[in-house]
C-alpha cells in the first residue's frame, strides 16, 4: 500500500487538499496519506464492517454508500482515488458522471485497474484474470478513452504488476486523470487489446488441456483423494472437466463459511479433517498453493502425499 501512496502523493496539490478514496476498504491508504501530512481524507465503502474498521484502526472517516449513491460531501474532492473499482461497475456512465460531479475544478482522479493487454505475461491459473467479479476489462487506451469522454486528460501513467501470492501476479495499470475544461475529448482506436486477449486465451487453452489430462488420469485411476479448495477455480473445474467423477472423499477449505456445505455431492470440511483418511490431498488453488502445501505438512501425518495441478517449487 505504501507504493500506491508514493504514486498518489505527487498528484496532491497541497496539504489542505480534500482526498476521497472510493472503495477504500479498511482505509489503510488514507491512513498512510494522513501520516504524510494530508489531513482532509475521507473514504467511501458499502461495507459497514470496513467503515468501522477504518475508524477503529486508523481514525479515518468512511462514508457508507455505493459509487453512484453516497452522502453529499462537505467540499469537492481535489483527489479521488479508485483502486480496483471500475472493473466491477456495471453502469460506467452513471459512475463516471458521479465521479465528475465530486471532483474539484482541475481535480485529479487516480485509478488502478487490471491491465488486460498484459494478462498473457503472468503464470496464473487458466482464465483466472477473467474474474467472474469483473464486468469491465481495460487496456491503457480504453481507460484513457473512458476518461476523455467525461472531460479528463491523462497526467500520469504506469504499466506494472503486483505479486498477489506465490507464483501469482496481477497485471496493473495505474493512471491519473485531471479534469480540464479544455480537454480535447478525442478517442484513439485500440489496436492492442484484441490480439493481446487472443494470446491470453490461447495460452489458457493450452494450460487447460494439460489440466484436463491430469484430471482424466485421476478419474480413470479412481484413486481416493481429498480435494483442498472450493473457490472459483474449483467450481470452474467441476463444470468444465471430469473432476466431479473422481473418487473425491470430501472437500477441504480454510474458510469456515463453507464448512458443513456440499459441493458436487461431497461435504466440505475444515483443514483438520484431512487426518480422517490417509488419502492424498489434491490442491486446486494456484494462488495459495504453496501456503496450503505448507499447512498440510503441519497438519497431516508424516509423508502425506500432496497432488498439485501446477508446478510446486
């Protein structure tokens, strides 16, 4: 989070500037900005738990509301922050109009979104970057075109990536746009996005073929297995491969909200349940693969076999 603060601070016009972080979660970024001398910070988040955590942990005021429906602000915002927000918004037109209405004259909007033209550069699980939570996918040009439509022009640009977990990296596009009365409002044709996404799809299809081969062998052998992970990757594999036909004893997940439920007709148990049987444990997650393998080694009886869909180093 401190690296984001380092990018935002040069955009802030003065110590008295009003800063609004939309989708601020627990408010840590605003806290870091306060620590560096910017007192007029506020957040907006739909979660009451996040608002309470921001107040309790960081002394940061967080308004409750959505992108298009939130309380009136005391003053226009000199800097609006949108990190991991725009890719989730169904009605971008309403959202952008609302953003424009709260930005001060010559104010700045700092944005971070996944960079769609870089999806093929990072070794994540197949199609993982096509998150089911994301409605919009931006390239640098399409993001610039979106802001140009509402009177903003780019002032800062960085294409980079952030490590999320073991062997999992998220492509990232960080940019700042300034509201300008004389913004040209011109649009550029995006020649890069389609071929980049086609490369990504071909890459994912090749990896998916390898996974299907592994799962076919597991099904044919009918080796009893415990499957660790009931998230997006698990549910996708259950629908797109023969995984449900494997001899799955039960599923395991660290998230207690899944315990006691059923997936593909099998129960979902807490991690400690792996010692009910000596069956190998198949890890479905790539994001947390190394962490889960380490947890299994601590929980399970010695020499428990661990199966992984991805290379584990």
